[in-house]
C-alpha cells in the first residue's frame, strides 16, 4: 500500500469540510467541532490553508486517494517548533497503520525540509493507538489538560519530540 503526503489543493477542501462535520471523527481529536456553512468554510480554508508557510497542510493519500490530512503548524509561542495534527477522515481507513506511516513522513518533512528543532502534539488520553505510535517515535509527555468532548471531559496529553531525539524509521 502506497501512503504519501502532498500539499492540499483547492479540490480537497469540500472533502475536508465533509469530514469535519462528522462528530465521530472528533471523538478521537483534541480539537472542538463546530458547524460552519460551506461557503464560509471554503473561503476561510482557501485563504488560510492553501498557502504553504509558515503552516504546512498536507493531504494524506493511499494509492493516490486522499483519506485524511496532516498539518505541521508553526505556533507563535515556540519558534523552531512545529505542531503535528493528523486525522483519518475516511472511516474505513482507520486502524490500518496509516497514522504511523504519515507520522514518519511528517517528521522527515519537519526535521529535514522545514528545519524544525522540535515537533509537538496533543493526543487524547483515551486514544491508546495514537499514544503508542507517538511513544514509539520518541515523543515524550510534557503536560496534560482537560478538554470537553461530547461524552464528557477527557485528558489531552501534550508530547514533544526534539530533533536530537528523532530517530528516522
């Protein structure tokens, strides 16, 4: 199975919008879901998501078909650090090891192409599969906070991987 990342394109935006309207997807994500009309969302995404730099957003593809997204975002509070975000939007593709492969590609991009000093992320405490992937990649826990999900509060675990600790796989 060929897994790849490519920069987002305007044609991807409707699919992302549709995925983001799925409440079940957000059961696995730290971020909060909110309803926005398509026209408003499309205009905002085109202005903020399609330009590459300082934030980099990618389509996660399997055999050329987009099944999710990977984002490497540059936070204002930590120069030299990128924030990793991922979601598998196509439900039937979840649990197939795509997250592990996408993370490896994203870390290569972050450290080799974008020259990051560190990559950080947040993962829900109840997302054991993702936590295992991040720990296996060398991420270490740096903090916790509570987030509200539709079934109640859940801990979000902050994790970081430095360039020095990164071991490409």
